[in-house]
């Protein structure tokens, strides 16, 4: 669902809290930055919608809950001038009596009251009614309340011009703020513009334009050049190349031909492709990415949580401070009550924490958006923040630092390769994929059952009633099979049938060029450490470790040994990032402070277990992610420091009687605007 007209970050968190108490909702995720509300419930969507709208109204009027499906077209509409005018009609109408009063400057009090009062009513009427409504609901301290007391107080003091002007500035500022927030939301969302609006479906021999969400598995669609692929599928006709950069951040085109898997979000470049649908829209890559990014913004960074809590205590404290300022000095005989009252009112105007509550969530959301633009999915602002503190980079070898696509150098024994391929069909391990691809999956036949994958060792299965084993020396030793001990500078995949050694497939992997850049960059940082963990044999591991100059290398590990290493590092107080290909490594990915799944385009298990997913197979993306994390943090801290400094300065000068109400309102609105604009700098290309 989407919350339309959600302009106040504080309301978002109050709505979230209220909804969380409802027992008809199993889970609630709300994000101010995207205006998204996600709930899980057993209720029918209509009934659910009505109840949620009711709760939202209790908190703040004017926010409408819209089911996302109905929204589709509305969200894409452009901002039109006429809409802006319509929205602010009362404001514009209110300016007229205000200007008239300024020009005429009538001496009669009744006329002044009429003109300024009229202007005030037109401009700020909604602020006052909202304040009254909120007071009746028991939410005392919001910005409507602050503005209402401050301006009504000014009226009381006879400062008619000031009262109306402050309300006018406040509203104009608010309109600008809404505009800026909306615009930033749009630019963040446009980064994630990877969804196709329509699909060309072949139906009864005709081509029809349909909604991608209506496609069924097995149907055939046409993807024309320039179009986005709407759902995941398999190419059945046509040869073309596709641009996958929206998903992977990699600009190299991929070539497509019949039989090849094609993912939603790719853009077809050259010529039309006929594609058979293999996944419904909701299970397709694009939906999964969008879901992830959207739910990511509800996992808040600590700074973000802090600001929400801060805003909650800050406003009441300022209000109490203002009351004290109005009452105590006059009692001590330090001047007239009216003088101090007007200072207190200025104090109130300045107190709105808008700049912080608006810009901090937008900053984090922008950071997540910028990362996904680079082919890096980060599952929450908390991880984006944690990236700044990582000092130990732990890598899996196969498929992470090395290419994981093995070349078969030689084979010993007559049936070895066929038997290996037969069993390896059942595995997704990079070794398995390479052997099967080399042998050709179409040549495979044979009776095989009770197949079992033994992580870190290999596979076993029943082949025509005999036990078939494929894997490393360990699995052979477990089953007491003697193996040949020929020296080989690569990986040997041994094969045994019915306890008899058949021979080995000799395979070789290559180091990714990208890994060299990554490791040397990390090594050049004094405080960072690199570690490689692998299940592969010692000789190869040490060779790769030396080539790359990895700090520490541990080999011949079972998955639980990798876990133990990561735990040991974490216990010594290090902040550990673990990058693996996600096969066999799920527990380690989950245990590390940040688990990174590599090359995960299309692999579900990895996407599940990891905190961060790199869609391409470039491990150096870890550094790009860290740059984005650093930039996000810098922007957020700048905003916090800047907003607080300005606030403190104006609060102090307000209290000392040095700031006018005009300066106060400019300080408040101006800081909020600047902070929102500053947050948007995260969207600029990283380098
Ligand atoms: P890595 O840590 O390098 O990713 P794994 O833990 O996935 O390695 O596997 C360790 C070793 O176990 C591999 O180097 C290989 O010798 C053996 N092995 C694991 N799975 C298989 C498989 N499906 N086929 C053959 N050998 C395997
Ligand atoms: Mg592995």
C-alpha cells in the first residue's frame, strides 16, 4: 500500500507504532522515504484497507491509503503546474488581502484585523484546524501546534503583520519542502526504473499488449529492441544482445540466443527476441529486486532510529523551554512579560525538527538506491551503516575470488567423466556446472537415485544399485577408497563406483582480474585485513592466496570450519564481512556482520541468506558499496550537524531577543530544504 500525501516523517513512525499494536496485522513495515506501507494480514484487502485508513486518520488527516495495484498509473504521473496551483489555492488567495494590507497600511485597527486576519485564515486555516484536531487526539507537540501557538500569540501581542507573514512563510516553505521531498523520491525511484510497463504476448497467433503481471508460465512473448524484458524467461527465437546494466551495473552487453536464460530488467538492444515465460512476474528478478529495495528502507540505520527518538523528546523539551522563557525572566524582574512572551514564540517557531526527520531517511534511502544502481542490493540502512565499520574482509575462494568456471584439463580412467557428469547434474556447485557443461547435459542418461550432496566434499548416489562417489580426497577417505596421488597444480575430482577407484577429472580455475584490484586496495589500508577461506586443497589455496597477496589463507575447510573461523574473528572484536557464492556458505553469510552473496543474478538461496547481494561477479563492488556507505554517512552527518548548529544558534538568539520571527521561520524552512537537497547528492555517480 502507499500512503499518499505523507509529508511528515514523525507521523510515519507514529502510524507504524499504532499499526503494530493491531492484532489483525502480523507484520508492519512503513517507510517514509518511499511512502510504502507493507502489512501482512489474514483480512480481505478491502476490510484491511478500511481499518488501516481509519488508523491513519487517527494520527493525521489528509493521508490516503492507496492499494499499490490501483496506483500503478497514478504514481507515474508528472507534477503539473495546475496541480500545484490547485493544491495551494487557499494560500494564493490569502496572499491578496495580505498584500493589500501591506500596501494600504490602514490606520484603522478593525480594517487591519480584517485584512490580516482574513489572510491568516486563508493561509493558515488548515494548520490551525489540524492542530486542534491533533490536540483532541492527544498529540500535542507537532509542528501545526507550534505554529498555531506562535502565530496566535503574535496576534495577541498585536503583531498582526508578523503573525500573518510567519504563517505565509511557513506555508510557502512547506510547499517547497513537499516539492523537494517528492522530487527526491521520484529521482530515487527512477533509479529503480527496471520494470517493464507492458509485455507483448502471442495469443491465438496475435500479438497483444498485456500487463506483465498477467503473464503465465509457458506463454511466449516478444521483446522488441529497446524494450525491457518484462519477466524471466528463456529465449526461443532470435539472436540479440541485451544490456543488463540496470540490474548488474555492468555495462558489457550480454549475448542472447535460443536456449539462453533471459532475466526481467534486461534491455534488448539489437533485434527482436521470442521468449518463453519461465517465471510469473511476482517471482521474476525485477519484482524480487524491487521488493528487496523497498523492504530495505524499513530496516533502519541506527542514526535514523536515533533521529526519530530524538524528535520525540526534542519538541516537548523546546515547548517547555519556551514556556519557561515566557514566565521565569519576568518573574525575576528581568523585563516585561510581553517581551519575553514574544521571544518564547520565536523560540517555538524555530523548534521544528523537520530538517532532520526529513533528510536523514531520504539520505539512507538514496544510498540504497545508488547502490542498487551499481548492481549492489543492500538489504537495509543498517547494513549500509555497518559497511563503514568493516575491518576484516573474508572471502570464499571458488566463484568469489576465482572465476568458478573450471576448464577440464584431462581425465584419467575410461568412464570417469561420464560417471562424474551423471552425478554432478544434481549439484549447483561451480565444479558440477563446469563438468556437466563440458560433457554436455544432453548426452546424459542412466539410473541414479538417493543422491546426496556432502558440503565441502562432493556427492554420493546410487547408480544401478552401486554406490557412486564424486568429490575430493576427503570423501574418498571417508569411504575408504584409495586414490592415485599424482601431483597436479589444480583440483582433482575423484570418481569411485562400488568402492572401486575409477579415476579423476583434472580441472583448473582462474583468478578474476577484479580480485587482484580488490585485494590490493584493501591491503593498502593499514587497519584492514584480508582472509581467504576455502574447502579446496591446500596447494591450490596457497597458490591463489600468494598470487593475490591475501593476508591469511585457510584451506581444506568444511562449511562448519569456515563458520568457526568467522566466529573466531568476530570474537576478537573485528567487524567481519564475508563474501561467498552462496552455495554451501549460507550459515557463514548469516553469521558475518555483513554477508555478501556474489554473482547472485538468479540464485535464490544466496539472495535469501545474504545481507548484501552483488549482482555481477565482480568482488570489487564491495569497495563501491563501501564508498556509497561512506558518502551516505558523510551526508547524513553533515545534515545533522548543520541542522543542529543552525537550530542552537537561532534558539539562543531567539532567547536573547536577537532574532525576529522572520529570521526564525527562514532558518527553519531553509535548513530543511538545504538538508533534503544535500541528501540528494548521494545519487550522483560514485567515483
Ligand atoms: P570453496 O570453499 O572453494 O567454495 P566448497 O566448500 O564448496 O569449496 O568445496 C570444497 C571442495 O569440496 C571443493 O574444492 C571440491 O574438491 C569438493 N566438492 C564440493 N562439492 C563438490 C561437487 N559438487 N563436485 C565435486 N567436488 C566437490
Ligand atoms: Mg563455495
